[in-house]
């Protein structure tokens, strides 16, 4: 059959349409292949990022509590947990495994972060089982979010996609140590000398970041038998039970528990605590008589001393030693001596508040206040409540004793030299001192 001109034109038109369709299909296929290639590269980058996150979180967890017991990068006193060492280790592993540079961490954001030190990246953060953003006393979890890395696309640009953002996160966890109770906590790394005095702790253990020494007639005792004595140094004197030596130092167990300074709202400068009640006081010598304090907070910006036969007493009372003046009290700076209590010429009978913001605290010093603390007196003195003066030397020279109920006592160090000088801690509510966590593993 002969083809007419009309049939020949239709056939040529169809051939042109097929060519167009083949070209379009080729373009679409090319785009699909390109997307597959780009996504494959992104997935490979994602695996590298995840590997970096895993390695970084484990590295950080493994240096939080070093075997040496001493931090490298953290500020003094360099006792674990070593936050800065952990951050340094995490960043180092991220750099090795994924080329993450300091500028990347500076720009990194993590809305689900936990605690991180001021000035550091929120993408490396720490917490415990509370999963809160407050500073943990004994962190057991390290979260790392690797900064976003943009994978440049090749073929994806044809579809208007120039890059694919890639990030990852991981969390390492440590197994918590076994908790113990520190009824008497000595935070100074130097020697506490008991002389021939006796220190008895009932209801809590004893820990020293240094050495505890005593004379031939001096004794340090922790009871009942389940409680222990542990020292970073040694205990060459009379320690019962025998001290565990060479242990790791501890951080201040109340650093995250006690907020300082306490609220001074409503307090005004005053001069006579025996009659004027709670307020802000300068250095003074208490009278040779009974001085009864009304319930409340007494701010000491200078030394409170006593005359012979002074009796300082009060229930619901907290004494707070700080720096500055009565018109402008300020938190003490490192090495600064502020307000202090010295009762060696008299006696004290102080009972901490049973309610309110200072519940349970009888005596508080600023964390950097190196002023001394003497609570022994001429006869028998009593303090019911917590004594917290982490940089102070607690002295108990002489021949009389002080009984502290419902402690703990948290001070820098001890000094005693009297043959019958005593510190008796009764029903001590010890500060929780868990052993360093260990055994890092990934839980996210």
C-alpha cells in the first residue's frame, strides 16, 4: 500500500515525541542517580559523625574520674569530677574522627543539653540520673552533639538542593559508685593535727583530702563499725577503724546543695546581737554574761570573740561568716579571711533552724573564707546542726569539749592540742560521698 503524505507526516511527528520523552526520562534518571549518590555520601558522612559522637562521649566519661584522683585542666583544687578534662577529651576525639574544629563547637547549639561549664559549648554536657541542667555533684552521663556538617551535593543542585546538613548525638553513662556517709569532711590537702585531743564521729564516716595525725594520746574514731576513715595521705596516729589510705580526694559535697550567699533580705547593720536580733554585724567581743540570740540569720563580717564565762546561746539560729562591711557584705574571694567565730574564752549552745531557707545549718562560712573557727570553749559547748566552713581551720585546743549533733562538719582541716580536748559528733547526718563512677558505656 502506498503511504500518503498525511501518514508520513504523522509518523515523523510521533518520532519527535518519542525523542523528547527519551530525553526527559534521561534527565529524570540522571537526577535520581544524582540524588542517590548525594544521599549515599550524606549517609556515609552521617556514619562518620555518629562514630565521632560515640567516641567523644565515651572519651569524656572515661576521664571524669581519673585514677590519679587529680584533674589536669580543671581549676584548683583539681579534684574530680574533671569537667574540663572531659570536654577536652571529647573535642580531641571529635577532631580525630570527624575533623571538628574549635570554631565548630563555638557555633554548636543543643536545645536538649544538660549542665555545661560557663563559656563552653552546650554540645558537650553532663548530668546524673536526674537528667537536669543543674550542675551535678557526681555526673554519670556525658552527652555529645557533634556540630552540624553540611555535605555539598553534586547533582542535587539541579533540583535546588545545594547541601545536606548532617549531625549526630550520643550519650555515655557511668555506673554510680557505692554511696557512703561523711560525717566529718576535711577538704584541705594538708595535715590535720589532733594533738592529744579526741575526735569521735558517731553515725558517719570520716574523710580527709590530706593526712590526719595525732599525738600518743589522741584518737580519731568513727562508729558504728560500718563507718570508715579514709584519707588521701596517711593516718599515722590512732585511727579506729584503721584508715583507708591513698584514696581519691573528694570535692566539696555541699557545693551543689548549699546556695551561697544566703538571702540577706530584710537584714540591716547592727551592733549588739544579744538584744538586737538577726542582722549584719561587725567584729565584736561578746559580753561576760549570757548572750541569747533570737531566731534568724546573723551575718558576721568580722571576728566574734568572747570574754571569760560568756555563754552564746540561741535556737533557730544560723551564723554566717562573710567578707565586706556591715553596709556592704560581700562574698569572700580566694584566700580572703572574713567573719569568724572564736569561742575559746566562753561557751556556745546553738541550735540550727528547723524550718526556712537555712534549715539545718548552724554555722556557715563563705566557700573561700579562710577565717578560723573555734567552737570549743572553756566548758561544754553544744551545736545542733550542720557546720560548713570548707576553707577554715577548725580548732579545739584546751581541755574542754564540743558536741555537734546532726552534723555533718565540713571544714578545711582540724587542729587540737589539749589532753582532754574533744569533738564529739552525735547522730551525724553525713554528707553523701559516692565512690567515683566507672564503667563507661553508651546508653543513647
